[in-house]
């Protein structure tokens, strides 16, 4: 197949220029993740009319999201509060606000979770203490068990010893359900950010206290960079009076985890800027279609398993999967995801990516921090059901970004060998992604395949 010049690419809306390929190899000493392409003699291309595979590509339309403004969100979030204890406790649908409350760590302890090595943090009555006229009557759904536990741990009356420390800054109490997951960590952080905005508080001057059994881990430094002060409950040795405290949402109760219900969620762009700014990362990257940054998220040795036309199993490794993509974008900058780098260094790379291509993995959480113009391709192994794993598609949709997916159990009846099938379809999608992003007059057809 003959080479198409750059001028022809721009004229025809095709981007299969260049006779280059990058063989992806890891460089453990590099944190930037940038690589150069090297020349080869042949480029395979895909004709949309070659096969009849159906519309197996999922594309999110670039419709205007109905984003809730901060003040509207605050009103809707706070309107169902149930006041108790002279308004020192206000129970909302998913969280609570408490004022003038003492936390006494002597009434809390780490406990073993069954036969596992994990520890949880349990609290007894007296863990929280506050002055109260009337009865504390609050019951949350089971998925918000930490809120029920904390409400049941309130003891009426303050300690006789008034020498406890007093904290006047707003403090958000967080109970984490996951330890080192970047997706659930970002869910917790987004929750804290959202509650700060709901109460019209600058999140940069908010304190956070973890009331759970998790030890120090790599994600704690992220929290410490984002918020004013972060404390783990085991670091609290004496009673503390909190003048203003919010009992936060659980990560599984975050708006980020309701991808099937919401067409949009509030303040996501503001949250992106907040995270990047606090990590000292520039978020003003501009699109240059003559010099794109294309990120390949490659964990090595992962594969998609097919049954070929003869019914025999066939495995395609990621390097083979991405080979045609690397050929297509050979005139541009190929970026490998820096897995071993700090989150700050990862964000420095992510914030400048134009095209993000990855297997279904939690690192796709970084879709939250891509430039607004970026395009995402998520590739699923064939034993994964796409419709049950829409987290990252939802992130792209909420940010009004272009998103494509391929693979999953929705793919049926492979009539060709796995390698031909993958190279053909993925190559065509990659070209479609470029046209969608870089050709203003281009209008995506209702189906990818003719």
C-alpha cells in the first residue's frame, strides 16, 4: 500500500502518513516516558470496507453537558438536612455536618477483619462527644455504614477535662474502603473537594482526618499535597475539639461511581484544575495537530485471547496490539506511561497528552486530567463486558471528550485471524480519532464500519 503524504493526509482527513514503527520497550530509568519512532519499510492499513464486523466501536457524542453550577449544587446537596442537637448535627442524605464536637481516640481501636490481614477501625460510644438537647435519631443506608457507626458513637455531654486541643479550621472526616487504588482514591478526593465547594470553603484550607484502619501508603502524599493538613486517626493521642467537621461520603457513594445514572457531575473541570495546580502542573496545553502527543499505556505481557477462524486459541500481546497505532502516529511524539514515577510526574505527562490509548485498567483514571481536546481509546479483553465497566467512558462523557472503545464480550464471530482482525479494526479507529480531533469540518458517521 502506497505511502500518503502529509499534505494528502490533511486534505483527505487521513492520518496514515510515514513509514515508521516504534517497538515499545521499557526504559526503567526514564520518568518522562518519551520515546522516538524508528523507520521500517512497510505500513499496513485498514480499509473500512474490507470486513463486515458491525458497529463495535463506542463513541460518546460531544453534546453540551448540563453541568450543575456550584451554587445550584450546594442548594440541591444541602436542602434535605435533618437538624439535631441544636443544629450541632445536621444529617444530609449522604454525609453529615457536625459542630463543636469532641473526638476522643480512647474509644476507638483497630480490629482484625476476620481471617484476613486487613485491619478496620471500630468506634464505641464516647468516640464523639457533644452537647445536645434532644435525641440523636439518624439512620443511613448500609453502604454508608461509617456514618451510622459514627452517629452511634456520639455521647451526649463534653468531657470534664477542658484541656483538649481545639481545631477551628474545617475538617473533613474520611473513611476509606480501598487503600492503594488510584480510582477510588480520586473518588474520595473528589468527594472532599465537592463537599468543600458545597459549603463554599476553599479546599486548599481544609483539613482531612482518616478514620479507618489503613496505614501510611503512597496515596497519602497526594492527599497532603491537595489539602491543608492530613491526619490519620492513629496519630491522634488525646481528645480534640473540632469546631467545624464534615463526615464525608464513602468512595462507593461518590458521584464518580454512578456512571449509569448521571449525564453530568458538578465541578469536574474545576477539580481537574485544582489537582493539577496543587501538583504544580501546567493545565494550558494547546492542541497542535502537526505534533501530537500520543500516550500508549503498556504494561507488557498483557494479552487479549481470541479463538481464530479454526476455533484455536490465539493470543495477541500488547506490543502487537499497538504496533499499527505506532505506525500510524509515527510522525508524532509517542509517550509511554511512567508507571514508576510519582503522581506529580505522571500528571506532568498526562496534562499534555492529545491521544490516550490503553487497555481497560485503573490508570485510565487519568482521563480526568487530560486536556479537554484529548481523545481516548479504551481496549477491552474479550472476557470483559464493556457495559459493566463504563467508569472511564463516563469520565470522558462528563468532560465532554471524544471516547472510543473496542473489544469486550460484545465482539462476536471472528472470521479472520486475531492479528489481522485487531490490526485492521484498531488502525481504523486510530485514524478516526485523529480526524475527529483535528479536522473541524469532519463529521463522524453514525457507524464506523461500512
